[in-house]
C-alpha cells in the first residue's frame, strides 16, 4: 500500500537537504572525537597511564558516548513522538554542537588534573545524548515526507551525513597534522576541529528552523493519536522490531568503528604507519562508504531493504577475517583495500537502514522505536566492540579479533532474516 504524502518535489529537496546537512554536522562533531581519541586524547587526558592503558581509557570515553545514545533516543523519541520531529531535531543539534565545541576549550590533565578527564566524559555523554536523538528524527524527516516509491532514495540524505561528516572531520585532522609540527598539533591544533562546531551549529540551526513538520506526524496529531508514553508502547508491543532491528545494524557499527577508530590506533602505534598516511587512506575508504551508501539506498526502492541488508551481513562475515591480515602486510594499497572493504560492508547495510528501521514502527511511536533500535545497535556494535577488539588484540592477536567481528556479523545476519520486508508499508496509516 503506497503512502499518500503529497509533499512537492521542490519541498522534498529542501527537506532532504536539511536532513543531510544537520546530520552531517552532528556526525562531524561525533567523529572528530573518535579521531582525537585514537590520536591524542590518551596523551593529553590520561598521561599517567601506560600507552595501552591510555588508549583503552581514551576509547572508554569514546564508548561512554554510545552508552548515552540510547538515553538520547528515549528522551528525544518521547518528545519527538508527542510534540513533533522538527523541534526535537533543533534541540539535538544544539546539544551535540555545543558539547563538541566545549571539548575544544577544555583544559588538559596537566592544567587541571583529574577534573580534565571527568569533564571530558561529561561532555562526551552530552554528545551521545544529542546524537542519540538526532538519527531517528532526521530519518523520519526524510521518510515521512517522501513518496513511498522513493523512501529509500530520500532516506539516503540523513545516511549520507555520516560519511560526509566523517570525511570532513578526517580532512580537517589530516590537514592540521600535515601543516603543524607535532608539538603544535598536540598542544593546540587538535582543538581546532572541535571549535569549528560553533560555526557549523549556527548554519544547521538556520536550515532546520525552516523545515515543516512531517505529514505523517501532523496527520496523527489531527486524529489525536499521540502516545503518552511511546517507550512503553515500543517495549510492550514492538519488542521484536526493537531488538531485531538493533541487531540488524551491528555490522554498520563494528565495521566503522573498528576500521575508523581502532585500526587507526593499531596501524599508527603497532605497525608504525605514519599518522598522515593513515588519515589519507581512511579518506579513500570513506569515499567508498559514501558512494555505496547512496547507491544501495537507491537500489532498495527497487529490490527491497531486507535482501540488501542480508548481502551486507554476509560480506561483513567474510571481511572480518580479511581485515587485519591485509593491514598487517603494511602495504599501503592493501591497507586501503582493507579499510575500504570494511566500510563497503557498512555501506551496503547503512544505505537501506535509513528507510528500513522507520518502516518497522507505526507513526505514533516511530521516533522512539527507530531511534532506540538504531542506538542500541550502536551501543553494542560501536561502543563495546572497539574495547573488546583492543583487549583481544593485546591478548590473543588479531586472529581472535577476526573471529569476534565475524561472530557479530553472523548475529546481524540472523536478526535480519527474522524480520519482514518493509518496502511496501504505508507510513501514513501504520
């Protein structure tokens, strides 16, 4: 059954642009932390620890953001399902952007002692809450406005925010690392990407404030269908969609954060690859992610979401065992292939997910359901996995890491096999 939305094509382009730019800004904010955690935060905020312990501590602060993301999904999902998508997206952008910018102003351990890592963790929690509320609202902004036969295409807009945000974040770090001496980069250069967030937030706010509420939510409000406690309804009436939906995005997170965060640390510290070289190779992989995300999202309108996510999970299983052997050759071409393959596995799933998760839930709890599923998957696949990878690599070697990643990808495959195809669902009446 097709959707009855009548949003004009010109307005759809504006909505897609608003969804994309806002999400790109928020993911830029989120990813610069991951890059900084891999490169400098261990030295600046945990200097009394050994190199391995410092890296684990820095990655732990990275993981804290993922713990906070489901909380953000619950909080913003509640208000997004009760008062609307637009207002909550404005607040999430402000919370995320300002938390990021303040990290750029934060004194280090040498200046204020143990207060530095404590404040860093608190700001990271605020980042996580902001991004936890961002994705669900941005995805709904596109999918609830879009024609039924183009939901995958328009849902690609918020999905493209992730690779573009990461590409820009990596470019900024790469340029600073290339232009500045090591002492200047670790002294003040790493702060610049965070401070840029002040300007980006202003741009994002101007764009988002001009966007109208989605037709599906407006229709639900006209029928007085607002849910008093959306989270309770999701848990009691849609537990299968919630848990299996979370499982269906695990490969997205394990591949991205292993390749983009842990592998950056591993190749620069253990394998001795220069930092600038690795940032450049990461840029190649992010281009692969962006192209695959867009093309597969568009393809999902023709062949369905489920079979493409299955294909991504299967490819993720295979690539789990190829990633580290390719890295350990220290051959730059093979390293680029290793990272690109990991992000290709992510892109094959990430493209359709922008429409798939919202299509799993009815309008009155869609923000809560889709956002929470997405961010539970993030907690399991992106918050915990890099820590496990670092620990397993230090005790059992990278072969054990391959088995861990492959096992998680199998779970992803089983979850998507248990869910229905959603391409033909009517998002206005569910």
